[in-house]
C-alpha cells in the first residue's frame, strides 16, 4: 500500500495499491509489450483527515503489516490521527487525539517523525516542540497515549529530534543534529534511553545526523550526516551497541541532500541507498561490509518537472523507490536495478 497526503487541491489523503512485478502483455500487438492494467497504481480511496476539524498531514507512517496508517503535522497544530484498514485496504475505523483534550499531550506539536513498532501495536512520534518521543497504543485499533521520554542524558539539556527509525532488533534510533547525537531507545514498561551515540573514537564521522533509515540487511541503520555523507551504524555483538562501521561520501552534485531511503539490492546481499534534496538524486549500492559498490546520479530534466529539487519524501516499497516531488504534485517511481 502507498499513501500520499495533499495529492490534490482539496488536500485529501490518497491510498493506492501497487502490484509491482506484473508480467508484460505480449498479446496487444505483434512485437509490442504492453504494461497491463494490473501493473498500474490502483487507487483504493481518497479521504479527508478529520481530527476535530479537517486536517492536512505533513508526516505519515504505515505499519509493517499494513493494518494502520498514522498521520500528524510538523506545525503548531496539536493532533495525531490513526486509520485502521482491513486486508483489502478498506478503511475500518479512524481515531485521533489532540493536545487540547488529552492529558500528557499539552506540548505535542511539531512532529518530525512517526513510526510503528514491528508488530504495529505501538506508534511513536518524535516532537521538536517538547524534545520528546511519545508512545501510543494502537492494539485496539484506536489511539491511546501511554507515555513519553525526553531526549536528554543526565543533567544535559534536552535536544530536538530530526528523524526516527525502528531498527531490526526493535530499538528506536532518534537523530539530534543540533548536538551531533543519535539516541538509542527501547520500549518495554516505558521508553528508556539505552545509549547516546556521539562523535568520538568509535563514531568519528557522526556529525549533524539528520535523516535516518534502517538497513534492509541485518541490524544496522544509516544516517545522512551534514548533508554530505552517509554513515552506517551496525550492532556490535561484543558490546551490544551500535558503532560506526562505514562512511560513504556523497558526490559533489548530490551534497545538500536532506532525505534518504534504503532497499534491498538485486543481489540480495547489499543495500541500495538513495539520497535526495541536493542538485540531483544519488543511488548508492553498499556491500554487506559497508563498502561502496556503485553510484549513479539522476539529474532533473525539463525545468525539474518531477520536483527532484523540492522533494518532500523518499521511500521504498517492494523493490521500488518512490520520490514525492513537492510542489510538482508528482510521485516518481524508480525500479531497483543497479
């Protein structure tokens, strides 16, 4: 399932199903191969987000099993919304919470990231207004606020988050670029900060990490650092902590990147990384040992009609990378065939 917000002038939320991998149709005309209708995006529905009144979402998340869609805003608006869908993608129910009506959410605004736990029964929201990560229960198909945790260690001041991902081991990684740190958290009886990664002897290239993405291969994640390099952090069995084990510098034309996504490469033993937000898109194939295998640059054409220079998100879905083109109101699909 693919969900797109603000895809039309009325700012509706659109849900599509994309049956990638359909065989080409050779029966249309001799010598021609046509893409069958089943291979196109099929819109399941369009709906407005209602959280008290009508809302427009900046941040979206879909649970791994596709049961839930979550939405929130990177603004002073204090709301979070959950949609439950059935196995066919049909909306079953929706629920929402607002800061004005929910105890504990008085400072809930400026949401930078949303993500679900691997099972989908927890939803996490990272907010720069309060420098906290909030936990919501979704198991009953509706939102229930549970608890939150401030992003700080000891007596240090709390730090605003920029992005958040769930790792393969179910831990939560939250970037704090203002102080060049990444918080590693776990959620058991409550949110707990297990460690705080910072630049040092083991993490020499951890500098201003913004966008994060989990690896498709093993227990690792990537951080887009200082908008000019991709740093990988892998779990070290000896000390049960994440440490830097790879640094890939971006090409000069893709420096300034603000977004990152990761997917499984065709070989199945490496990651394909895409970064965007600079002058061009850059695809990187990274081997299991963290070394760079190949790099490809994709430049805007036709006065950037696809919005690569103003992209708002990059994501990966079943072998394809999806580029949301911001003001161009387009979504571009790249197949993963490096």
